[in-house]
């Protein structure tokens, strides 16, 4: 529901929905990223930065998808930094990249095809991100 409100520019309602989702998800990094993105679009850059810091701290203790960090950077207008985190997600074979075109924060940022040659390559497939393909 948060994405629907965010897409309509109803940021206060979107934040309320994302905050509910955050509480119900026990602080899911995905929801924290979406919440930070929404705060940034709403003009509450201080809150977005706070949530970005929270994700970076959390990433020192557990896995946090680089996509979650990228979306906050996109919301803050830091496209270059957002793209850097998406490149990291690709290098890590982050399975969330298969939804990149449809995911509201990344579909709105523009320039994905031009920034990533792999986006249109034959290697860009669900098989590339299959868990058995991970190299650890």
C-alpha cells in the first residue's frame, strides 16, 4: 500500500503504511529502504539519511541487499551512488535485480539501461541470480 500512496505523491500516507510494514516485518531491510526512499521524496532528507545509516549499520551484522541502499540514494537524488550500489548488487548476484524494471524506486530513477551494459545482455536472466550460482 505504501508504494501506491508514494506513486500518487501522498507521502504522509505512504510513510504511515511503510512504518506499519516495518513494525510487522521486524525491521526488514527491504521496508527500511522503501521507507527511506519515500522520506527522501517527501523532502524529509534527514529521516532518509538516518534510515540509510541504519541500513549501513545493519549490513555490518547481516546481509542487506545493496538494492535497499541504492533506492535511498536515488530518493536523495544521488544517482551515481545509487548506481554504484546497483553494480554491487549485480556483482553479488542479488536476486532482487530481476525486478529492477518494475520496482518503483529503481524504475523511476532512469538511466539504468545506459548505465549497465549487463542490463540488456543475454546473461541478464533469472538463471544468473539462481542461488546455486552464488560464489562465496
